[in-house]
């Protein structure tokens, strides 16, 4: 789906007209009543559209790959270690980092709603919030991984974390082979959003164009 | 409540369909609905657990046929109307028709960054002792409250192992009902995939939930 404005307008003027009009009316009413500051809405949107996203998490992962002492701190107590890199706050007040190994693959879900570590990954993608993922991640994670084109060895332990409370989980993916001596910046380019949810793996050096 | 939100283990929804290069929002109204929902919590005075309940407390066929931000909007609608902050005739007219309710604070543009950075930590000081420790065997209770709860159906009645003690946290079942934070010890409880899904389940699978002490009993 494209992200350009033309597309948005097409969308609005077709099946979503009613919702679009209602949201517009609601914003006007709430502004007139003095409950919301439209400029605050703009800042909220800009924050999650432009500033907070999976690049944050990728920096954390790359640092953990490059710096064994940081990796140890991150796995011991995720929230302050992530705070060192400058990320904290809403929907990331209590972050636990879980590490993938050749023996064990971690995957994160919220079967009850859409809990997701916003400060490091941004807002969750539609599939993460959707019924197909929320229903099957806990019962058939290998089937879900197949939907993402990922197949793991039959003897790899699959560990699924259902975020039913305010603990937020971030997967530390395995560092790809052939990246010895890489800078954190270069390593971060290998870290995908899905690899930090557990529905994907980090890119290999040969995947970089 | 045993509602449409409690999806773990259901069948028939089809494959997960990832969207390449997915944008954070798919329509202009989603941006505004998202921001309105975040901003209204301050003047509205409701908490996160009340928001979650307002979203899930609807017929399952409605919940499952609405888009994510449509559910957010519907939840916001309930929360505002419960408190008399807005009326349907105003939304229909597109203008305020009644005097506003006095509110303590609103979110200003200048406060957004600090408010987001502060977040809403849920861990609380306590002088109680945790009933369980890592390694203990526990059973997720069979319980079916009509209000908000965070114990998914697919683990109820099953035996698991305490993997970690996460501290004492605001208890959603109380907080959503306006009965106060009532902090309770929170645990990560791990279940064997075959205990949950039967002999045909993936033998390499373990699943955990985060469960407050009132959800658990000794096994």
C-alpha cells in the first residue's frame, strides 16, 4: 500500500467517508470545548510517524552485538540499558529483552490487544494487531513464521511471549555471520523490525544492497 | 470478559499478511483518531485499563469486523460519553452545542514530549511478599469475570512454571473498574505447548503470559 497523499484521499472518499467525517467532527467539537489542543495532536502524530520507530530498536541491537558489556546490561535489565541509548517512555516503561540463540527462537505477541514496545519499535504494524497473528502466534508459531517466509530447524525451541501485562518484550536477534569488526551503524542496517518481534531474522551481509 | 479480543488459539482467520514498507498510518483519519485518543486521556481522566475495556466491551462480531483504529474510536466514544464530555448531537452537528465539562488539565503541544517520555509505569512499592518464586509450579485459575481481565482463556486451568517475578504492578481487573490500582505481584508464567494444545502441539513450543497473583493458584 502506498503512503502518498493521493492514496489517502482515494481511501477517504470511498468506503471510509463516514469514519473520516466523524473523526473530523469529533476533533472540531473537542477543540471547541477546549479539551484538546490541535497542535498537540500534530506533535503526537509527528512523533510516531517521523521520530519513533524500529530504527531505535536497531541501534539498541547493534550496540548489544558490538559491545558485550552493554549486551549483558541489556539482558539483565532492559529498561535502563535502553534508556542509555536515549529511548524510554510510553509503552516501554518496563522492557525485557530476550535473546535468540541457535537453540532458541523468541517471538512476541499480544493476544489480547496490541501491546508493543513503542519507544524502540514505534507503533505496531497492522498484521501484529490482526486476528490471524494474535490467534495463531501462541498455538502455531512455526506456521506463522512460514507466513513470513521463515523456516527454523525442527529442533529449535520456540519461545512465545504473550504480552498480557505492562512488560514489553524486545527480541535480540542473532548476529549474522560475516559481520566481525563491523561498526554499530553498519550492524544496525541488518536489524529489521520483524527480527526484533521474532517473526523474522536479521539480514545477512549479502542482503544489503 | 470472554470477548472478541481474547484471540489466542482461535482458528480460521487465515494467514498473517505482512505489508512491505508499511506506513504507521493508512489514512489521514487514523492519524487524528490515534492522537485524539492519546490526548483525551488527560482531560478525560481515564486510565489505560479503562481504555482497553472500553475497546473490548462490545459484541465479538463487531470487534472482529472493525479495523484497529475504528475500535479505538469506538472506545474513545464510550469513555467520553460515560463522562458527559461530548454528546452525539454535537458530533452529528460537527460543533459544540453544550457547555464543556470542567477538566483538570489538557495536553499542550509543549508538554507532549515530556508526557510521552514519562509514560505510565505500573510497578508499585509494596510491603507484601510475593507468594511464588521462580521455578514454582502454578495453575492459572479457571475464572470468567464479566469485567476486564488480562488472563487469556487459552491458559486458564493449565499448569505452568513461574519463570520470573516482575514486581508488584497495578492490577487491571480493579483499575479498569475504577476500584483503584490495587497493586499485585506479577509473574511471567511459562506453559508447555503440548499442555496447552494437546499431544499434536509443537513439542518445541513454550508460551508465557504475564499473570498477576490473583490469577494463579498453587499446583
